[in-house]
């Protein structure tokens, strides 16, 4: 199976960023006998051998770096499988404040509704003992 584009892009972005930040890895990343498709195949093969249903980013990226580090790893054939790429969402301070405010307002509204229902059920439940008033 060929790796999906989002999976390849995620691996590629990580490796390129790492190469920018780490001079030693930058040299390793440029090896002519290595390529992204085979790297993704290696990562998928490692995941398959691990037998788990999910892996952390550090594990996956670690396998990708290991592929480039080790010259003995070559001719990695594709494996059958499905890859799901999860992306975390980073919120700004304003987004976090807005989400907190919305959550607070929702809790307050639900609590008010619950108290109203409780009061209504108390009033309707005690109608047997209530004396009707004319005035």
C-alpha cells in the first residue's frame, strides 16, 4: 500500500523541520540512497510489527529518523494497512477565553433549567394538600 498524502506530508514536514534545527540530521536527511516513500513504508512496517492500534508522534517520528540514520535499512517494501493522521489544534488565548465563557454560560443555563424543573415538580407534586383560595 502506498502511504497516504497526509501521512507523507506529516512525516516530510517533521523531517524537514528537524533538518533545519539539527545540522547532523540535515546531512543524514540528504542521503541519496534514502527517500520519503521508503521511509513511510519503514514507519508503517514498524507500526505493523508493534501490533498496536495507535502510536505517539514521538514513536512514529523516531522510526522515520531511524530510517535515515541507518544505511542498512533499504529496499523496504510497502505493507498493507491504513494510516490515520491526527492533528492537534492550537488555540489562541482569545479562542480559549471564548470557549471557557461559552462552557460557563452553558453550565449556568443547564443548572437554571434543572432548578426550574425541580421547583415545578415540587409545586405540582404537593397539590393534594393545597387549600384553594378565592381571594
